[in-house]
C-alpha cells in the first residue's frame, strides 16, 4: 500500500470523498476502525445499527478524534418530530445527516428550518441535510430517483443519496449546488451482498458522485488498510 505522500492527486481526492459505514456489532469494534483508518478516512457513518445499540457516545468519539460524522438514521416521521430530531443531531455536531424524501415536503422543510435555526443559535455550521431517494438495495428507475431528488432539493435539502447509475442524470437535470452521496460501492469483481445498484469508486466518481459510502468491502477485509488502498486506485 502506498503511503499518503506517494498517493497521486486522484487517489488523494478519492480518499477525501470516502465515508466508511461503521456497520459493526459493537461500539468497541467501530472505535477500532476509526483508530485504524483516520486520517486516511475522514468521515465515518453512524447508522441505525450502532446508534440504537450505543447511542451518541460513538458520535462524540469520532468528533474528538478530529474526524467527521455522517449520521445516517434516515428520519421519516411527522414534521415536528423530525425537526426535534434534527435539532438534537445539530447539538451532536454531525457533518451530515439523512432523512427520507418520501416523508413529504412539510417534513423536509421543517427539518431544514430546524437545522439552520439550531445551528445559528449555537453559533455553528448547519449540517448537510441529505435526502434518501430509493435505497441502493432496490431496483428502480432513474426517473423515480430524479423526481424524489428534485422534491428534496426544492425543499432546501443540501444533497441526496443515489446510486452511481443516477448521479449523472441528477447533476444534469437539477440546477444549483447539491451533493450526491453514493453507497453500493464495490471493488471490481467483488461480492455485491444485498446491494443492487452497485458501482466501483472510479465509476461513481466519474459519474459525478461527491461522497462514496463504503461498508463491507472494508469492514470484512482481512486487512482493512490494504483493502482501502486497493479500492481507491483500482477503482
Ligand atoms: O456494506 P455496504 O458498502 O453495502 O454499506 C452501505 C451503507 O450505505 C450501509 O450502511 C447502508 O445503510 C447505507 N445506505 C445504502 N443505501 C442508501 C442509503 C444508505 O446502502 N440509499
């Protein structure tokens, strides 16, 4: 594996865009992955699995380390409840968080207002609100993803989760700046697991994805550092 100094510009750029999904059974294992992979990976995703089991302590751990948190709890509830949850996430100082675009426009607008007002009250940057379109474990059409993404961005979201298959269309059709977060990233010829709309790092970046979410290809590797090194340049 190459060291940081010998990485090419493209590899360094790709590394900055990788988010490790901390889908681990225990908090201790998640912390070990953060210890091992930070600062090569700078953003760690905390999902429903880890958060349900261990709560916000893991978010504090990641922040104290100097890394950033993608809180992927996929909020979907009535507007007031989602707004309250978003305020709590702002207090946890997460970089970005997810909510379902299918949750309806009032919910999305309430979430945005809550993120901006709570961040301003605390004198900090508002987290990026990322809308989930259609899960990458499901087959769908690009036009369904585009329709949902447009609704999300119109309601003030900062970005959307979509597969590499749709990102080009979204970047072309949706005006203004938004970030595209792409899960379902797999090295060439590797197991896709339960994912359906998968892509390699190279394909996703080439299509215009801003952040790439990678879980099992790194978490289940014999040597996660070697796996990360191989995933990035091999694309
Ligand atoms: O292990 P794998 O690389 O498939 O992990 C992908 C991660 O991205 C999981 O944590 C999953 O919850 C998340 N995710 C996804 N599809 C979405 C949104 C998030 O796979 N649409």
